[in-house]
C-alpha cells in the first residue's frame, strides 16, 4: 500500500492514480501480475513467448551459467516473420504498419502487405550480394521507411544488423564497420535537417576507404543531393529493388542466434558492440510494448527516438511491429518549419500513444504553451518518457500540457544492454510519482544495493542492479566475452551492474539518479568521457584532457572538457573552436563539448588520479569540497579563474 500522506502535497509530491476509465480497459488490470511473475519468472516469460510465432518450441526456458544466459533453448524463430508474415493472414494485412512523414512533408503509408513485399525484395537484394546468415550488415540511415525495411530484411535472412546513428562521424562509422567486419553498408545520399540536405553517403565514402571488409554500398536516394558513386562498389537502392523479386523464405533462426549488434559507449575509449539475440529479445520487447503502452489494435503509436539507438530498435521497430501496431515514423526536427511540428503530426495522424525523451519535453516547456495550444492533442491517451531521469517539473508540464491531465505517463528506465524496459509503471494499475520510473516490470528483478552489494533499506540510496537474468539481456560484447563479464558482472557478485545510481523510497519506488561511472548522458544519448578525452589528446595542441558531464538545463548533461596544452601552444578562442570541431569530427556532433577550459595543470591526487569530482564542482559552479588530497592546490585557483573568465 502506498504511503499516502494526509498533508497538502505539492504537485510533484503527489501520487497520480490511473484514471478509472483507463484502468477499466487496460491490457493489464490485475496487480497480481507482479506477484505471479515474481513467483516464477521463467514461467511468466514462457507465457509471454507463447504469444510469438515459433517454428519449433523451446526445450528449456532458461539455461543460466552466470553471466551467460540462453533463453528458450532449442526454440526456432524468425523476428521478421513475427513482425510481418503472421499479420498477413487476416484483415491486418491491409492495416498501416508504417505511416511515414518526412521533414519536407512527404508522406508514405506502408501496410503490412506492402512491408512484406519491400522487405522480402530487399532480403533478396542482400542475398544476391552474398550476405548469408551471420554476416553483419551496417546500416547508416535517416529516419525513412527504408531503414526499417533494411533492418527487417537482415532479420529475415539471419544477417545481424548494426545500425550506426546518422549523427555519428565517418571515423565513428569506420570503427563500427571494422569491428563488425560488414561486407555491405546500407545508407542514403543524405538526410533532411531544417530544410537542408545533410550528406550521409560522403561520410560512408570516407569511412569505407579504411574498411577492407566492405564490398557493396547500397544508397537510398532521399534528398537528391549530388552523390559520387563508385562503379564497382556502390548501387542505388531503387535500381537494385527494381530487379529484385518479392517473396523470400525466412531463415529458421535459433532463439539464441544474433538478431543485431548495437554499439554503445562505455567507460573506456572503445565502443562496445552489444549483442542481442532473437527469441528472448523479441519476447521481451513485444511483451513490454503491449503492457507498458497498453497497446490496442486501433492505436497510432509514435516513438520519436532515432532508429539508430536502442529505443528505435525495440520500440519503433521490433516491439511495435511484432504486435501488429500502426507505427508513426517521422524524419524531421520538432521546430521545423515551426515549433509546433510534433503537435501538428499528432493532430494530423491522430497519434494516440506518444513516447519521447525528457530533453525534448524541456525544450517544449521552454518554447511555451503557445505552440501546444495551437493543435488538437485530444487523440492522445498515453505518454511515455525515456533516456534520462525526468525532472518532476518536466513530468508535470507533460502531464498538463500534452496529456491534458488525462493520460497516464510511463517513465521507462532501461538501457541498450537491457534490450527492453526494466523499470516502468503498468499504466492501468501502477500509481505514478513525477520523476520516478516506479517499479520493475513483472518478471524483472531490480534492486538498489550498497557498496557491498547488500540491498539498501527503503529510503536508501545506492547502485541500481538487476538480480536475475531476463530474456532481452545482452548476451555478450561482440567478439569480447571477457569484457562483457568484466563490465557488467564483476562489480557485484551474481548481479548485473547497470552503471546507474538510484534511490529506493519509502514505498519501494525507484528513482534513477543517473550514471555513477564515466558515462555522460547528453540529451538521452550516451557518451563515454574516455572517448572524448582520447579525441582531444589526438589533437596536436593538447597534452592532457579530462572530460566530465555537467548539469545542463535542456540537455540534462553537457560535455565539459578541461585540457592542458603542449609546450609553446597558446590558448585562444580559435583553438577552443577548433578543438570542439575536432571532437565533433572524431565522434559526432553530439559529443561536441559545451565548453573547453584550459588549465596549466589538471587537479590530481598525489597518486596522479584526476579529481573529476572537483572538475564537476568547478563546471557546475559549486562550492568546492575537500581539496586537501590535491598534489598541487594552486591548480584549482587557476581553473576557477579560467572558468569565471569564460
Ligand atoms: O542512465 C540511464 C539512462 O540512460 C542510460 C542508458 O542509455 P542507453 O543505453 O543509451 O539507452 C537509453 C534508452 C533506453 C541508463 O543507464 N536512462 C534511460 N532511461 C532512463 C534513464 N535514466 C532515468 N530514467 C529513465 N527513464
């Protein structure tokens, strides 16, 4: 029972109960689901898996040899078949699978039958290029229907896809292609951004020049930008699709065959290839999508995440399509041509389920209600949040101005590694508190533990861990199982360490507080401090660099860099600009530091460790904590002077 206080509470302290008419129709109405799933999590997940189509049933639900898991052992399945073919038998065949609107306002609707045709044709294109089961294909694309077609075509033939977010630089792309050793890269000429065509193919050309594995590049014509084509290597998507036959037998995949690899930042400079397999992943994303978003046949569901991130994989493509959803796919920015573009899309297509990130909500708050009030948002019936902690003010604004106090908000905590949502309310039964992702999903065991791995008492703060295996857990780091074991399973015995800190309140609710490792969360995107540091020290002017995440009003966190320069180099505004562009070129625009502070020395302990806590205090303008362990206390004074001079 929730700890209800009798006192008058401020809105952010109040508990928001599901409204009765919503609860009465909700997919999950029985709160017993938590206990039932908790009593036998394997049985719970097996029931969820039954809702998919299997070519062969599994022999065993879970084989757990910590930290390596196999789910639905012996089961045979195909993710593409589940996302398309099984919807073709009845009337759903003619249901819109994807409603696309591009930035310039172009529209395209693909029914499930259309999707079948396009996907099987592209699967035949890939097969024709010699791609077979197990060959990773890299996809570097804008938010256009062909990206979904390419993903599902890979899944159909058993080729793991590796999506690289279109905002990543050519160097980041090169490293990811090389790690996956892809033979084929799928891309587009460009992407529309605020009326301009931003080139993508050029980045691919630069990257592929240093990728010996790549034999073919398939290019979708999106913006019509002038594009160099290598006669031996490059082909236009529309040309190869013209010749391709439709219809392609789905590869019979083992439940544990790889569905995709997705690279994410960690605490070292090298991004990790997170490996997700087929049966368990699909089970968990379909189940959580149905339950958290209370999916109904007639819903129009819109997830604004880019398909290049895990949210796009799980809740734009696999979860929704496995459930036969009508998915809105939108290419543009929220403020082009005007700041009501998102609300215009909702009004126009009568979107009913809307899933976005706190960073976007804060931006909308800043723009003000004049934009939200211009549009009819009455089709909405549920709102979601993902990517970073949502501050109560943003939650309340979302609730009032977008949800009109009538839509439950599901704040969903999860990670690239977890594959599916781990902590979130079930909208028909779980009371919510602004800023808390509430409680673990049924069948998922999450806890907050102290330094020793002991669960903290209610009211305590500690590290967020997952205590039992779950079907969509990452299986390994691509080609590096040791790194998998070390990164996730060595901090606490027998538990998966998330890298996040959290508080467990008096009611047992979980309040995720953000990363406790060297990962920065900028606008819901993960950036490793080590990646930015190594980019900075590769610049000839830089001797040493330390990077931290500091609080940022809109982005949640911003990248703040501290550098020392090589002998004879003088600090100048041009150099700061140059260093920022250098980082953007090495990694991508999202990693560009907000500011770079030049120091003659970085604050270090006597043993030579950079004191990041101090740098964070400096960057956030806080009173400095203990500086007595510094090797040279005068360093701090100089840094503070630098900061105030900015
Ligand atoms: O710090 C947590 C934060 O995002 C991290 C995972 O980032 P990524 O793998 O890129 O996946 C993002 C989308 C699932 C987490 O370790 N995070 C994500 N969702 C939330 C969150 N923090 C608080 N509340 C959330 N709802």
